[in-house]
C-alpha cells in the first residue's frame, strides 16, 4: 500500500501563523496565513493552528494525509513534541504541541512532529529547493536573529540533545558585541537585523550617503532593506557595509566548515535578499578562513523560496522516516525530491 501522498506544514512565527497542504515530492497545493496574535497566549494560538490544519485537511480525503509538521522558534525537546521559550511568544513553557493539536483536531493518533524553525527551513531546501543537489549542507537564516541548521545525508543533524546547528551563537571575537543569547562576539551580534542596522548607523553617520535622506539625518530608521536599495543605487558607503557584513559571515562559516567538513552553505532569511553584495565578500572570507584541504568544492547558495521553504520543510517532517534522525553508516536516506526551484 502506498503511503499517504499529502502532509500539512505549519510555520509558527511571532507575527504570522502559516499553514500549507503539501504533496510529497511536488510542493504546495494550498496555503493560508493569519496573524499569530501572540499576545493572546499559547492556547489561543494552538486553537488557530488547529483551525488552519482543518482547512487544509478538507482539501483532500482524510486517509491521504500522512500527518502534520510544525516549525517554531525556541527550544524543542528531543522527542519533538514540546516547545519552550520561543522568542517573541510569551507564555510558552514546556507546551506539548503534539498532544494539544491532536486533542483539538480529535485525532489522538495523528502524526504530529515539532521542529526548530531553522531546521525545517533546511529540510525544505533539501527536498524542494536549492539544497536538492546536496545530501549535506549548512543552512544559515539571516533575519531578526541568525539561525542555523545542519543537514547530513538528507536528514537533520540534531546533536546530543537536539540543539545542534545554533550558528548564530558561534563567536568570532570573545571581546566583541554581546548578542541576545549573552554570547560575546556571536555572529548574530553582527548580522541580526537590529544589530546590522546599529553597526551600519555607527559606521555611516559621518559618511556621505543617500541613506541620510532615506533614514533620517541620524539614520534612526535605517533597515537592511534600505541598505540593499542604496547599494543597488550605487551608494559606495552602503556597499562597504555589506562587504563588512559578508566578511564577518564568511569568517564564521569558515570556522564551521573547518569543524564539520560540510562544504555547502545555503543562506536564507530577509537579510540574504542583499544577494551578491553580501555573498561575494562572504565567499572571499570563506576562502581565507577555510583550511587548504577543505577549500575544494566550496558552495555558497542563496535560498530563493523565502519563508515558503519552512512550510515545505515542516510538511517534510511527516514524510521522513524517523524524522530528524541522522542516517548512520549503511542507511539510505530518502531522496524523493521536488523539481528544482527555478
């Protein structure tokens, strides 16, 4: 008997709650998005998530839905059932998402798998986007914060307790600025949106740049998007900021590659929209910091699907045998993938 061809993916964010019906190896059939209404707490949000799941389930016969996967920020337990302390979402202390959704949907045996948001983005890229050619890669998400994930042999590598891949907390300077995590010199303290804007303001206040017209004389309204637009318009000061940021990112990636011997990196998230203004200097810094024996076949790609890749990855959790586990020697990881993203 063939396995059910569809799964539901849910992406829980601080601002939006999104759901999709995904066909195995092909992609989206249907999507929906609502405001998270984070201030109303976990019970309200889980009610909304269950409502979205029902909408997706109505689109196909019930026995053709393999299950539901959810990506969320914060700490996920090893069993992939419970969420604690997600940033920008208050009241989530050891909330058993699996049981909550099963109860709300009236399906006590429904397959429900919870995973970190960066991990599901990586899984989505591996099976539906630019990660398809690679069975192992590092995923870096550059947004409000900096996230990371490790795909090894087509599966999420989760480490000893499930916390592997926290690239944003890798320190490149023990005397550097302190990130939200409390880690001095963490890469997030340079490339998280708020931190990047702060560094740019400091470096550009005395420079001649069109950004003084767009973000105020003191650059108080400066955003990474404005930095990108100024770079596109030929503003040299803005381009220098992206070069600076790329060198920081490349330095951190070089250290990760030296440690793991995984030579492909995929960069996603809003800050990655800067494209080659950021990625070219990142490649340059990677070449300088990766040891000679690992420099061959280095690949740095930008994830083109944006936030959609996390929805695809959340659904893929349900399609994966033993989702989230690492394929060991002699095991064959699943390879059924969607057509490559254009």
